[in-house]
């Protein structure tokens, strides 16, 4: 009898409905706080944005509000920031890390980044040819490895600038 | 970057610096001047013995005329 009373009083103490986090698929009301920082410049500092598209080493991904915490190394590629509506801004980053923190914050650390308009197609073409020449030449393996890194970089950059 | 053969030669830091300087070299003229300054590093060292500093040596001295310094 006392066990039953204990049980019923326990039932009265539990809340009638456990509040669930409201979560839809198409809503854009939630924003994520983005900090896009370079060693010499902070492009965004805890700014509310709707979506951030990044080029992670494991593939392209889009980060929305309340994303699961993760750490992603970035490959040389475009970071696209959609602040609100359909307007988006793009930067080409040389590489770095994107970290989603548990409290709905996204930090992107890059060594160098620039908007796509800041690049010169001519310079990219020249650099690409130079990197190809070194890769196919007869320098040391280390020089060739460096040239191969640059080759990947220039190809990605050329593609990004051409299809902006 | 993921299936990387450069890892046998370089650390990740070096890889980051290689891609960063590649980016700086691809900017258009106006931006590049400011950016190139970010890529330069200068090293100056000095040996100390018995509480006295020896000659200050600049590694890879710049081509321009250096300012008079102590």
C-alpha cells in the first residue's frame, strides 16, 4: 500500500510533458555564430549567419544552426557564408580548420583567405604552369612534393575563380 | 589533401605555409603587395657567453640597405 502511494506521488512529481527542442527542416530562423578568422584579420567575429558551406578534406559540407560538434580540416577551397536570405559571400581559403562547438558556434581558422575578386587569373595560370614544370622536372622529391601541393592548390583556385 | 604523399616530407604547418604563400602569389597586383609582407620572416641571432652577447647575425639579410641598429 505504501509502495503504491510512493509510486503515485512520484508520478505527480514528474512533469506532464518534457519540453522538446523545436526542430524543423526548412526553417531559417535559427542562426549559427560564425567566427572566420585569419592570423592578420578577423573577417567575422561571432556573427549570426544562416549557413556556411565549407570545403572539408573529407568533402564539401554545409553547416546550419545547432550542427553536431565536429572538427574538420579544410582543403584549399571556397568558404561560402549565407547571412540571411539568398545573398552569399565567398572566400577562397588556403586551408585551415573548421570547428563546430557544442554551443552553436562555428570557428573557421585559416592562414590566408581572399574574396574571389581579389585573384588574378593571369597570375594563377603562370603559377600553375610553373608548378607543372617543377612536378615533371628533375628536382628532389621534396621539391616535387611541394610543387604537387601547389599544383592541387592552383587547380582548385582556378576552378573556383572560373566558376564564380 | 587527405591521401597525402607530402606527409613524408612536410609537417602540417609547413603544408599550411606552402598553400598560404601559393594563395598570396595568386592575388592581383594591389592586394599582393600587402600580402607578400605577411609571408616574410626574418631571423637574427646572437651567441651569448659569460654574460656577454656576441655578434648579431642576420640570417638571409634583405637586399635593401639595412637601417642602422644597435
